[in-house]
């Protein structure tokens, strides 16, 4: 992901979107979860080589997250002010050097895949003591923290933030709670924000409001966003790039307009064709035959081949196709697909 | 119905009013059960070597040959006048005795509850966080061991096995008897603090440790198990993940965000446990010679001291009701969604 860009992740239920999102800040309980191979390179450091107890340093100020169910994502026992100020305080402690802050590896070149030892990245930020002349607890009196919290509530367009701040989550509507979640994540100014289906649990009018808000905020705050959704329309609206997930893997990746205009993977094509279109009211709604395979018993080779209309004998044996640049795509468009016949598929109208 | 102070006062008031019929029923049942099971208590009160005349005088004096119903109404009318009856053997009024002994029992009960909270709850958090790995099994072994040990065995092991090793006194007889003029509360710790007497405070705590620990260690399993299971329910929830994603350390995630919500069920259980601890207290006070109401209850029952037994029942009932009331109020304090009704 490039800085400041919004990457959408789209896929059916059970395709591994949320697992992907939660594995980046290593939020999945280990065990049972286990990352068996690969790397999670964040700002030049491989997060997998950080001991798990040190992961909180990366969370919050570096990687923030918004969850799907606003009903469950705020703690019912604490007031909005307690929860929001907690986030603001963490950022202030880290910025002032009183708590450890994760810093990107200096001069990291995003174009090259060059992970650096994270011990180096974290260790360098251990500030020995408070910088000279700094007042202790500067900017962290309860009034100042409250003022900051109010500012973030205003940022997410909450009217009457003074009142809202003193309420408990159960006294708020779903849309309001999700705005507070967004305010909480943004108040730590994360480099990467993972939004895991932030609007799926909201009803349609609130969904539109929250999406509009997020779109406006994207211009105001400079944060890279990983936007997870099962809704192709939402992804098309929000994302710059899109990754399409199927059976736990990304099968296609590229700029959202190009991928949706000319998909290079048969699964993406099928997914796009099954979107209800109100201008074509004739005939049954097209759908992909079959269902998502059980992730514990994936088919051999390309996991999509049993449902694929393009499937040919080479698709069956292991290992399946890897995510590779699509031949025949416009030059410099950075399109990738995990299909042997992507060149053929992308040329179809 | 709401969460204002007035709502809370109404809630508490209602519970206190409801306590009156409960207490009335309790006294009635205890009175009749006691009198039905003993035909002639005078035989015990005057002793085995008393002459038939003495026995007859005793029957006459206490009126134990009167119909039970008459004795019952007589007892009730005395009770309303503040006369709780007398110890038939010593002749002292029961109420002042209970009032001096009761604080010692409350002190022991609170100390045991304190240990159950400060040891039992963190153990539950540790076990839940370990989730099936060895610390979880170790904690389970510890609390199930305590849970399965009867009080008379566990307390004796602590009194003669562990106490001497740690150099702790194993009886409630205080080495430095407090100045009787200064026994304001009849709680040795509170009194020594009020007197600003550090020597007496150390002594009081030393005497309290073993009886409180034997009550707590054998019963903290319920706090640990409740905390563990509700923590296991809370930990996978999104708001715990939200707390983690703020960058909070595991300690704050567990002991602030997750535990606050798990405590709701633990507190409820601890409220009822406080009541059931009273039955253990009778045994523990007897073993450690703790000068409390439990030991008095034991002695009263053995000597057919009906007035004493009934007095103890009333005070135990007060403890049970207050403990449940406190746990209900704490429930509302911990969960902002609860309304007083």
C-alpha cells in the first residue's frame, strides 16, 4: 500500500477479509491463529519479528482499526469521554516520548521490498528521558485532553459533542457509535487505518452518511486506509486500488476503475456480473455456480477452478497460479491476477 | 425507573422493607424447630448432677412446660420491646453479648472477602488469559483443591501445619489485650487504628491472617471460576479488540476493559458467597478460637441456648441481606445499563 492511498478488499463472506485485516496488527488470538509463512512488512519492518507483547507499540498510533459492529466495538462500561480520552492520551504520551513510539525505518523505499529488523526500528525510538525544558504532563491535563476529544467529535460531524462525551455507548445510535469509533481511531493519527466493514451493520441511510463522512475525512487526514467490504459499490466509491479475495487469498489486485471495468480473473468477472443492475430487469439474476469451498479442504491447484467457466486441465494440479502482473493490461497500471488465462479474461468484453 | 440517587434510595428502601417478613419467617421457623427438637432443655441447663427439685425450679422459672405457642408469642413480644432473652445458664442478656461478638465476625468475614477478591479475581484473569495453557491448569488445580477441601480439614492444616512455620499465632486469643475502655468498635484492627496503636494493629492482623486465609483459600474458587468464565466470554468481543487497537498494553486491556465487564457476574456470586461463608465461619471460629458470633452460635446450639441461637440467626440474616443488597448495588455501579427498580 502506498502512503495516503485507499486499498479496498472485497470478497464473499468467509473469504478471509477480516482475518487478513486483523492479522496485520496481530490481533488474532494466537493460538488458535498462527501465521505460518510470509511477512507483514509495515513501514520497512517485519511485524512478525516483533515479540507479541511489544505489538501495542505499533497499534493505535501506527495502525488503527474500525470494526464492523458499532454495538460491540465500544466498551459498555465506560463513558464515551473515558474511551476517547484514553486514545488521545496514548498518542500524547508517545509523541512526548514518555511512551515508546513505533517509527518507520528511515529512508524506507516503498518501491523495493526491503524489510528491516524491527528491533532497530523500535529500539531507535527509545528516548532516554524527557527532552530538556519540557514541562511534565504538558498538554495532558484533564481539561486539555477533554478539549482534544471534543475536537475529534467535531471532526466526525457530531452535533453537541459536550453532551455526547458524557454519555454511555448504550445511549447512542449505531451511526453515532460508529462516528465515535472513527473519531477514536483518527485521534491517534494512525499511518494505516484498517476499516473492517465499517458500514455493513448500519442501515442504508446511516451507511450513506458514514461513507460520506469517511470520504470527506480521507481528504482531511493523511492516512492510508485498508477498506474491507463485501459491497462492490462501496469499494468502487471509496477505494483507489482493490484486492479481490477468494478462499483466503487475493486473486486479483489493481486500480479499482480498471479492475471493475475489465476484470482479469474469472472470479472477479463472476462477482461483478452478479451485481443486481436496475437497468436490466429481464431474466434471472446471474450468479456464480457452486459455493465458497471449505477453507480446511481447499481444492487442489487454483481454488476457484471447480466453479470456473474458464477452467482447463492446467488449473487442477498444485501449485495453483500465483498473483502475477496481467499481460495485456495498460502499461504502468500495476494490475495483478492469479489466473493462467488472465490475458484472455481481461480482453473479454 | 432510572439511575438517579432517588431511584437508588427507593430501591434500597424497598429491599429493607421486604426484609421484615423474611426475618419474621426466619425467627418463626428457627423458634419452632428448636423447641420441637428438644423436649426438656432444663435437663441440660442445670447439668446432669442436679436434684429433681432444681430441675423443677428451672422448668418453673423459664416456663418451658408452657405451650410452645405461648412461649413463641412471649418471645416475640419481648423481642419488640428490645429484650432478646437471656442465656439460661449464665443469665446474661443475649443482645449485649452478640453485639460485642458480632463485629469480630464481620471483621473476619470482610478480611476473607478481601482476600477472595485480591487473590481470586486476578487468578481468574490469569487463567482466562492463559486459555488452556499451563497457568490455566495450575490455577484450576489450586482453586479446585481449595474448593474440595472441607473447612475443618483446611483450617486445621493451616492452624497446625502452616501457621507455626510462618510464625503466625494460630488462635484468636490476642496476646496484647486491648484496653477495654478503648474498644469502640469491637473490631481489633479498627480499634487499634483508632487508638493509633501500631503494635496492637500488627498483632491484630497477625491473628486475623490464618482464620481469614482458611476461609478465603477454601472459597476463592468461586470468585476465580466466575471471573475466568466471564473473562473468556468477554475477551473475544470487539470492544476488547478496540482497546487493544488503541495501543493499550495487555495489562490495561485485561484489568480495565475486560475485567470491568466480567466483574458484574463475579460480584453477584460474591454477594451470595458472603452469606454461605457464615456457615464456614462457625467452623473456622471454633478451630481458631476466634471470639466471634460463629463460635457463640456453636456454643449456644450445644447448650440449648434458644435465645442465643435466635439472636445469631437474626444477625446472620442481616449479613445475608446486606451482602446481597451490596452486590446488587455494585452490579448497578459496574453496569451503566442497569436501572434501579
